[in-house]
C-alpha cells in the first residue's frame, strides 16, 4: 500500500498524537525527524478534512514547548556529565564540535539562541538540555521556548496547510514534493551546522596541541 493511502486510513487522533510525541521527543533531545513529520501531517490535513489543522498545530506547539521544558530540566539536573553521556551514545549529533558550536551560539545570543534554534534541525535537540546545563534563568528560557514553539510549529503547520489547499489538485499528483523540500531544508541546515562544528573542533585541537609559552624570567 502507498504510504499516503496508508496514512489516509489512520484516525486523526493518531496523527495528532504522533506529531505531538515526535516533536516533543526531538525537542527533549532525541534525534528524530520532527520537521518532516509535521510537514507530512500538514500536507495530509490540507487534502483530507478529517484532520483539523488548528488541532494539529496546537499539538505540535504543545509537543515543542513541553519537550523543550523537560529537556531543560534534564540538562539542569544532569549538567556536563549528561553532555558527555549523550556524546558517547549519539556521537553524530552530540559531538564535541556540535556542543561547542551550540555553546558559542548561547554565549552570543543568550535566550534568543533557544528561539532561533527552533528553526535549525540539529539545534532543536540542543536548545532545551543545553540551556539547562548552562543554567539559563528559567523565565528567559520559557519565554524563548514558548515564542519559538508557537512560531515554528504553528507557523509551519499554517504555511504548509494553506499551500496544500491552494495547490490541492497539483499536490495530489506530486504530494511527495513537500517532503522533498522539507528534507532538503533539514539536510542543508544539518550540513551547515556540521561544517561549523568541524571548524570549532579543529580550532580546539590546534589550541590543545599548541606549545605553552615559556615563562619570561623576572628582571634582576
């Protein structure tokens, strides 16, 4: 059975739950394709009246905010050892270079790193736990978390849904195009972040290998 035909047989409540849970787990710190799931569900809602886009968007927003908040609590309690453990379990996502890049973003942007991080694939899994590890004041984190969650999850749902409604007849034949575009956007953001992470890792290694300056003898 074609994937879309199979999705059409799934009850709407299951779609809502799937979107909320996947986005929540991704925001918590588990590498999952939350953006692709959300785009797929929004496209499905635009073509099938059983799925309410408002409810879908609300579930996505709730998953994003709750997941990030749980990630913050875990990061605050686990501290640096948590990042080391995640690096050992998920080296492709929580490497030293990725963590260093995320930390630089937090140092530069503060609470807005949480807000803007919502729109970058890999930073979404860092924002909550890293904000907790760095002990960002919770009110700042919560403000950026709520604003980012509403704008990213709600905005993505609305845009994809209305694009699907406007181009319904075209998307029925090429419904995979939205998934391809979402995948390309996600891959591009991941490649950019990985490139930055490699650069930071190389700089750290160079700094570690550099000889320490010899002490200057005191003048007689």
